[in-house]
């Protein structure tokens, strides 16, 4: 079942492209027609690409990995930040810091510095600082929070990137391609879809178009996270059941024997009759040999001479 409909894409203005003179020839397979000097995107192909990208994102989320959302455009930054917060995924809506992926260790140092400033501000020694030093720390903390606060929980490189405009975010795309990180992106008629692993041909300038596609991607990520949780709960229940079965088996082995239906088995010793008779004879002889011998004496007063 498709994740969206033709009418939803049409109402959101996903089909509007750029001017004909600004087009990229690589987008020709995704262009339906040209009207009034503007290229119109084929929404049926957009639907197919949305389903393909959503399925891939669902699998990444199901594996427990992070997907970094990149949208620094004015019409996209606020809505992307607001929507991505609810699923606890990292996002970058301010200026893309150069080397964010290729020099990730340095970025992590800046994030740790922000944490150390927070620790200092909560300690008693913060009150002993001068007014100027406290003001400097506050400003530095605010600057770090603005640029890197959204990726403070990103302890390792993301498993994938979702980019709204690959022309504006060309540095992020280049770093991801250099590190072989899968990329998802909204590509307009002025972009090259061959640079992206999962391109979604759509209007990347209208806020309604961006909001609709981002919502679909976030819903697929949530589905993957829910399935991951269900699989973990199911596995934990199976492990508990196996442990309980082993304990029951040990208890039954220590006590009486039971068959497959749980019925108790009573065993009787039935031996050979000859061996049983011989065994009884041996026991009787042993009892006789152990009996005390009687002393025989002559009666007194009867002697013959």
C-alpha cells in the first residue's frame, strides 16, 4: 500500500519544479511536462520513490541506528527541527559545520566542551568567577547549543543522511559520499539525482511539500522503532520461557520420573525366578551358619561300669 496518494502530493504542490532554463538534464526521467516555462514533476514516480525511501529508512531504524536530518533552508529549518524532535533523531538546521562527518572527532570535542561548561555552571566554583568570565562562558555555551545542540546525543557517525536541498547542502552530501554513508534527499528539477542513493523528485522550496515528505519519512522511522521494540520484547519473553523450562526439567529429574504427558512412572524390579530362588537359598544358608551351636551333655547320674 502506498504511503501517500496522488491528491495529497498535488495539494501540497510537490509537482512544481524550477524554470525550464534552470533544469538539470539528469532529472529528465522524472519530469512529466513543461507548462508556462516551468517543469512539472511526474507524481507517480515521486510516489514510487517515496515508498522506496520509506522502506529503506524503516529498516535502518529497525536496526537501531541514527539518521541525521539536514535542512538549513529558511522555509524548512523550523518545521524539520520541530518534527524530528519527537522521535529523538539528530538534525542540523543551522549552518553545516565543515568536517561534521569527515572530522567527526573534533566535532565531538566541541560537544564535550559544551557538557563541561554545563558541569561548571552547576558547580559552586561558578559563583567565584568574575562577571566577565561568566558572561563569556554563557555566550560560548549559547553558540555551541545553537550549532551543535541538536547532535549532542550523536556518539558515532550516523547510518544515513536525509537532505532537503542537495544544492544548498552540497558539503554535507560530499562528506557523506566520501564516507559511503547512504543518502536520502528531496531533489528538484535543478538538481542531479545521480548523486543521491535514494532521490525523491519533489518541490524542495515549498514548506507544504517539505512537511509532507518529512512526515512520511518520520512515520516510517517510527514503524521501524516500534517493530524493533516488539522484537526485543518477544525475544526476552522466549528467553524467560526457556529458563523456566530448564528449571522445571531439573526439578523433575531430581524427583520421580514422568512421561511426555506428565504421568508419573513407577518401576518394579522383576527378575528371573531361578535367580530369585537361588538368592533366597543363599540368604537362608547364611542365616543358618550364623546361628549359635548347642552344647550336648550327658544326663547326670547314669554311668555304666
